[in-house]
């Protein structure tokens, strides 16, 4: 396929729209299940759950969310009792994030819902198609990360 034809297909707009549809589907599913946490908050909780002891700056880099947004989400999750901030060293203000027992419980409760959302999203797509898509999106991400300056 030639590059001009790809440009005419507006692949950037398609990818952006796909991301928005995915967010809307997750938000609507969480609302229908009357969950007390948003998909965005769950994403942050999941990253800390899978990488205990992260600094907020690392969390920002991993989620591609700016520091004020991460700070807001972390505060909400902390107030809900899902995350704690642990002082790294005596006298230092650097704090590491850790998931509480309640945070682990809610993570395990919501994970099947996330997997269900994923199953509905990939319905009708073969394993080979998913693998190809994943390989392409990883290359696109690598290309873009090498070209942008993200202030985290």
C-alpha cells in the first residue's frame, strides 16, 4: 500500500477514534457495574499493583500522563484507601507508591471486568491479527516516542 493512500485513510484519526471508543466503552461498563473507581483510576492502580514501589514520576512515564493528572489520581486512590505513599528515606520528600490490601482486593475484583471488556473488544479478531496489530502498534509507539519530548 502506498503512503499517499495511507494518508487518505487518515490512520491517525482512526487510531485516535479507536482510543476514544475504547475509553467510552470502559467508562460505560464501569458505570453500568456501579464501580466506585474510573477506568483511568484503575489503570493507575494496575500499574502500581504490577510495579510496587514506583515513584510518581515513573508512574507518569509509564502511563503517559502528566504529573498534575497523576498527582490528582494518586490522591483520589489514596483517599479511597487503595494506595499509600511511603517515604523512601529518612528526611527525604521522595515518596514511593504502594497498593494497600484494599487496593489489591479491588484490583482483583475489577480485573475480570477488564478482561471481559477486552474479550468484547477483540471479538472476531484472530490471534494472528492481534499479534500483527500489536507488533505494528509497538513500532508506531517506538517511532513516536523517539520523536517527542514528553514533560513528565
